[in-house]
């Protein structure tokens, strides 16, 4: 190459590398990151994915190349979520083949029969399952001395038993098929500490149990190459939190923010990087961990 051409080549290389490091649209194959973060070829199942964190997780998976299943109580809302994610990704993509393959399934995670049927249908539809995230969950606040027992049982049923039922189907399937599956249970920073001022003994107990369930499964299934971890978010401004603030009053948010060293609640999309890392080979030695993403709340 002649010397006079060198500066030109360098300038053009620099322009290209700067352009690459600040992607303005999704072009599927040209984003530069560690290949281990890719979810191409993986089938990811997310419960509670009609809205909130579950929807964010499914979006992140689809953006990282996965196909997947959206599970929620209402088929209509699940389909609306899938449509929204698909349109969002297609609109950001510069190539036709970036349209993700996502399907919606109606399932109450507290029903063993529905969970078994749904699992069987997903395996039939996609041929296999690699990653499961249990994001279906509820929150409510009552002082313990007045907590109605049927509400307590409902909380445990959805947050803990619903996670266990999907974990059980996934574990049984991965062991039988000799697949090195990846299970992520959505727990909470409330598995670690009691947040204030809301009184939520049932929620805290359910999440503490979810985290220990995840660690137990990690010890049982780790020898078979199956990884199990817990994601423990802090305050994320999802519909769940927006509904809770509507009930409890806006002033609660001001109190929460004072307890977060970063001085703000998170946008749900800020969980996308963490969940892709946890679901991908980039976290290949992560097993039995509580991954706390809380802006520093638990540090006090
Ligand atoms: N938002 C937060 O700040 C926060 C913080 C820590 C942990 N979490 C946890 O993250 C998970 C998701 O929370 P979110 O904020 O996205 O809530 P969300 O209410 O926005 O979404 C929860 C989804 O779960 C579904 N669901 C509820 N019961 C179900 C059932 N029986 N069967 C199937 N689906 C059911 C709902 O229909 C809804 O679509 C929950 O487990 C929650 O405890 C949330």
C-alpha cells in the first residue's frame, strides 16, 4: 500500500469503528460484543411476560437472537406483548430476517396441570427449551397481624409454588434430555432485607423462599450441567410498582428514593443486560447465586 493512502485508510477505519461502537439500529450480525453473550439458537421461556420485567426479559432475549415463549394468565395479553416486542425489534432492525419468533401461551403458574400441559406444548412447538425465567409474581402490602390467610396463601402460591412448578418441569426435562439448561428464578432484594415503609411479610417470605429454592436446585442439578440462579431486582418502575404507588400514595416513592444510593428507581429496561448475561454462556460458571441489581439499596 502506498504511504499516501495510509492516512485515508486510518481515517476510514476510525470512522467505521466509531460507527460500530455506537449502534443506532439493530442489524443482528454487526453488533460488536463477546460472542458468549449471544443467544442465537436458544429457546427461552419466560413466565409473566405479558408485561413488566418478564416482557423486558423476552425482549432482551429476542434482541440477542433467541426464539421464545411468553407465558401469562391471559392469551390475549400474551399475544399483545409478543406483537409489541416483534414490532419493536423489527422497527430497529436493518435486515428483514431480524423478525424474532415468539409465541404466547396462557397458563396459570399455580396450576400443576396447566404448567405440565404448557410445558409439553412449548417443547412440541419449538423442539427444545434451553432457558427458563420465572417472572410471574405479585406483591401486596398488609400488616402481618391483619394478613388474611387466604391472601397469604395466594402470595406463596404464585411467587413460590408457581416458580417451583416451572422449575420442576424444566429440571425433569433437562435431566431426561441431557440438556445443560439454564434456570433463572426472579426473586427480589426483598429476599435479602425488609424494605420500608411498606409492610409485606408475605412477599418477603415468598422471595426469601424463592432464593433458597434456587440455591437448592443449583446444588441438586449442578452436577448435571444445569445452572440455576436467582435475579434479585430492587425497585423497577414496572406496572406492578406503578399500581402499588397508586394504592399507597406517591409520597412512598420519595421515601424509597432516599434509600437508594443512586437516588432513583430503575427503568425496567435496565435489567436487559443482566438477564442476557445470566441466560448466556457469558455467565458459564455462575450457579446458585443471588444477583442483586438494586442501585445499592442493600448496601445500607
Ligand atoms: N417491579 C419491581 O420493582 C420488582 C422488584 C423486585 C422483584 N420483582 C419481581 O419481578 C417479577 C415481575 O414483576 P413485575 O414488576 O414485572 O410485575 P408485573 O405485575 O408488571 O408483571 C407480572 C406478570 O405476572 C403475571 N402473573 C401474575 N400471576 C400469574 C399467574 N398465576 N400465572 C401466570 N402469570 C401470572 C401477571 O399477569 C403479569 O403479567 C415478580 O416476581 C416481582 O416480585 C419486581
